[in-house]
C-alpha cells in the first residue's frame, strides 16, 4: 500500500485517542461532544487533507480493529474479547458516521465517503477470508456493518436525505459479499439481512418499495448458496443451521410483507431446489395483504365465483425475455400462433435439455419460463375471444399441444420438472391459478398413460404431505381431483398400490372433506 | 426422480468455510449496541427457567403491571431503548412528571397552593437522583422525599 | 427438509408485524424491550 512514512503509527494513535473519547465523552447514541474536539486533531494531523489519506486512514483503522480480534483470540474465547473488540469497532464506526454526516453540504461527498468505507471493509474482509481460511473471524466485520447501519439509520435529517443511497450502498456491498463469494461470512451476512432494522428499512420504510428488488437480489444470493446443499437433502449441521435461519427470515417476510413474496415469487422459484418443498410452499403460500382467501375446503367452491380469478398475479420479470435462445422463442411464438413449424414439438425436449447427467438434465428456469409464458399467452387468447378458461376453451389449442407434448414426450425427470412448473402456479386466487389448475386436471383427465396421472398425483401429494403452509391453489386443485368423479381418481391402481398409500390418500381426503 | 447430485470441489470449500464459522455464530447481542449498564451477556441458566422473553413483554400492558421502582430502574438503566420509552409512558400514566432540568420524576403530593407560568407551589414526592447517581447496585434503596 | 414452522420461535398468529421485534435468524424468541434501540425523547438520554 506504500503508506507514507509514519502514517500507520499516527493513525493507530489517533484511533486509540478516539476510542477513549468515545467511551468517556458520550453515550452509546451521541458522540457529538467528543467529535467536536477530535475533528481538529484529525485535521491538524493531515488525515483530512485529501481523499487518498482518508482512505489509508480508514483502511489502517479497520485493519487495527480486525487484528485486535486475532490477537485477542490468543488470549481467550470470542466471548471475552467481544466487548473489547466491539468498543473499538463501535467507536471507529461512529467516527465514520460523523465524518459522513459533517463532510460537505451536498449528498455526494457523504455518499462517496460511505461507499469508500464500505468498500474498504469489504476488501479487507475478502482478503482476510482468503488469508485466514478456516481461522477467518466473521464477527468484527458483522459488527462493523451492523453498527454503521444503525448509526446511518438514526432519525437524523442529514441521513434521511441520503437514505436511499445508504440502503443501496449496503445492499451492493452485501451482494458483493454474498455467501458463495465469502462462505465464512454467511451466518453474519444472514444476520445482517435478517436484522429487524435492515428488514424495516428495506421492506417497510423505503418509499414505494424502492428497495424490494435489492432485497430480492440478496435473498436470491442466499438461495443460490444453499442450492447444492439443500439439493441433496442430507443437511449437515452447519447447513441445517443456515437453512433454519433462512426459514425464520422467510416466515417474518411471509407474515409481514406477503406482497414482496408474491411479486418476486418467480425469481425465487428458479433458485429454490425442486426437492426443497416446504420452503417453496412457504413462498407460494404468500397472498396479497388486501386479499381475503376463501376457505379452500368450502363445498362446491368454484374459481368462477371468485372476483380475484379475473386478475393475473403481478409479474415483475420479463418472462418472454427469459426464453432463450431467440430462435427457440421465435419458433415458440410461431407455433403458438400457427401451429407451425411442425418440428417444434418434436424438438421441444432437446431445447430444454442441457446435459445427459441424471438429476441435472434440464434447464429448470427455462422450463419455468416456458410454462408461465405459454399459459399467460393462452389466457390472453381465450380472453380475447371473450371467453373464460374452462375444460373446453383450453382444449385442442396450440398451447395445450405444447403442455400435452411435454407430459408425454419428456422422461420422468423432465416431466417431474414440467409438472412442478405447472404446480408452482397454484397460489392465491388469480387467473393464473385458475388456468393452471385446469391444465393440471385436463392433463390428468386426458393422459393416455397411467404414468402421467401417477406423476401428477405425486407432484401434488409431495407438496401436501410436508408441514404447513400449503398454497391455496394447491389445496383447491387436489380437492377437485379427488372429489370430482370426472377424474375417476379413486379407480386408479396407484391409489391402492400399498395400504399406507391408501391410508394417506384417505386421510388427505378426509381433511379435505 | 431428482436424485442426489455430488457436491463440486468449490462446494466442498464453501462447506468447510461455513462449518469453521459455525463455531462462532453471531449472537443477538452482536447486533445490539453495547449497554453501559446491564450489558447483555448470555448465561446458561437451568433449562426450566424461562429461556425466552415472556410474550407481550414489550407492550404497555406488561409495563403497567410493573412497580414504580422497577419502572424507575428501567428508565435510568436502559437508556435509549424501547423499555425506557415504555417505562416513561407508564410513569406518566400514573401521574408522574419528568423534570428535564433535574432529570427527576415528580408526583404531586397534594393540590398545589399556587400555580403560575413558572411553577406550581405545593408538596411533591420525587425520586432522588443523587442517591441513584451512585448507581450502586448492592444496597440500593429508593428514597422519596417531600419537596416544598 | 421439513420443519414445523410454528416451532421456530415466531408467533405466526400475531396481528402486529413480527419484524420490529424479530430476534434475527438464530434468535430463539422476540427481542426484549430493553434490546430494541428506540428513538426516545432527547431528554431521556440521561447519561
């Protein structure tokens, strides 16, 4: 770093002086008195001379605090050195917050200084993570980010004016420090994005939901890290701890911000492993806060009776753009419009396949996007004829050709993913839940092999037998399947293939009745 | 049909780092300011002690059931927290007033004889902050005195 | 991967929002009133 001669020593002396002032001349919330005297010392020491010196000063101070932890760890367990280490960290962070507050009048230098400090901490964190390997200590970095977040989110006029930049700065930094990048920081990382003040600022207080997309990005980072470990379902303790913590955060979001889960559901479904049924159900069970769900067990409940069925769910992603490559999308649109090229159906499976490795053969996000796109297009076409989706209006159409082709032509793995993509649409009452419920029941009724009917049943059942919550649309669809004699459900052999399976169906049927 | 998929090399590394960091998990107190008084130090109490805060313990109803002394204790020891805010709210409901200059809680002992812009003359009981100032935990008693 | 989500230390039937007293991913229950930083009136900052 070629620090100027003596800068390290000078910075360490200044930091120690500031820590003393912070501890003696202030309270956990207010250090303005200490700052008004210390700022002159900083200035006269040349620290505020220019950008480069301030950057070096910050880096040296952060490194000091971190080194204190590693030195302290020789002395004793983390608990003992927490208070000592945190005193320095809290003091340093307070100094940074006060410098941000008082630097210049316009927002720009404040935001730049904040991002500079966040970047320095992130850089040192990544470097320590690589150097220390399994000795890496997450807690001082966690403390630094958390306390700076508190200090910059106090009710202070100056910070209020840059609140969006503060939230953006933290979100970007946490996205850079995502668990895949620095797995040794994963617990601290989740502790930060699951912190009550962080959730409040990102999801509740930021006006017009401006931070929702950034928070969605952070949740996706977490799912992407968990994916390979959850995919195999044997959870080693460290992963089980992270998974349990994830469920707790998602439950708070489900309870307090269901619309967030509704809006970003399609993003999350691509990132949740297909065998992670309960967490997926949790996301799918969210329904808009102002919506009242009819009891799914209401006798003779019909979608058509529900006003909400007329409306599509909010979809924030550009589904069409997710269908790649462009040539495939072009053929798809052409087939939907004119049922040509005729080779489209026979080539469909190849377009969805990515490897020949069992268990990873298919492009799951592409299957999800294809199902959602074809279904959305179909609803529009039906509506354009002033009709509503029902068993006859969805039949014998190019859209249903595609679904029936996928049901018949795909292998077990591919069909499982396809049926899951359909079942993922079974959420709160909406035109999509209604339409895809019809598609699933139509495929069940018109399939020419019992395999498809059995697999449809498996896909629905495995979502019902896990602990709650269960999406409304899933319950309504399954109840229709077992109650409506049109589907001859109880006559199928697989329903009676084993006493415990039969008992399971009867118990589910009883709870449904 | 989605059988297990073997973890790649980078996943193994990620797991090792995750596992190593699981030996020093962040505690809830790591996300809270350090307390000058009553710092939050987790302590392994017998499992039959209530391990979690009572539900609704952060509501006004709960605080209304606390004694005056307890409310003073919370007000002065837990500065800047929701507990201090709730304690102050309940004290006011029980006709205590906080004098910002002396930082003392006063309560009328009888109807004041004289009331004007500057003051109300009468007898009050108040909580003696000087005694409190020593903040000696042991042998601490609350003293009330009549203030003419 | 199934948990009983009602046993994760969250009162899912609460009418109020959970996040203001959420004890974090690994907290066992809601945070205590004395842990929640609060914007108290200036004069309450007695120290």
